[in-house]
């Protein structure tokens, strides 16, 4: 079963600034400090670009998780996609879209994933979906504030 959700966040900054904040490795790590998320391979600081990869290590549900993502598409400064190339999901895709909204930028995140574990994955998806949504919302609040 595939889980999909969308988050929309107003950011009081222009599209270019919001786009760059969203692909900042440093800002991402600061926003995920509660889960001790760290970039440990590939692009580990600064801005990530199309074709580049980052490997993250974090703690979620008391378990260490390692995931490598690649930027698979990018149209500056309106859109980019990161997809898991190695990690805990059977598939994971995160689309980032940025639109001017008059007083800043409307940032739209579309997440689509398939959990591992076969039939147990369906149960895991019920927990992981809402958890990932909260993580994205927390990250977006950090992007909007910085």
C-alpha cells in the first residue's frame, strides 16, 4: 500500500530564499535536532543540487535509521524532488514546490512512500504516515522561521 500526503506552508520569504532554505543540509539538521539527524555521507553541508546524494543518520522510534536520498529532479527555484536510493522504505519520494503567494512563498510538500515488512508494512504505514507528516510540518516551521 502506498501512503501519500501533502503539506502546505506559508513562508515569509521570496521563492528563491525559500527554495534554498529547503535544500540546505545545515538548516535540515537544525530542524531535526530532536531526532539527532545528521548528514554523514555525500553532501554534508551547504546546498544540495540535482544529481547529488546525502546519507542521513537519525533516531526514530528509538531505532537508528540510515537513509540515502538523491535529488532526482530540479527546476530552480520552483521545484525539486528527493528520492530514497537506500534506506528503510521500499520506496520514498518527496516533491517540493514553491509558489509566490503575495506575501512570501507557498511551500508545498508532497510525500509518497511504501513501508517495508510486507503485510506488517501496512500496519507500520498507519503509524509512519502521521509521524512523517509531523516531521515535515516541524521542518517547515523551522524553514519559515529562519
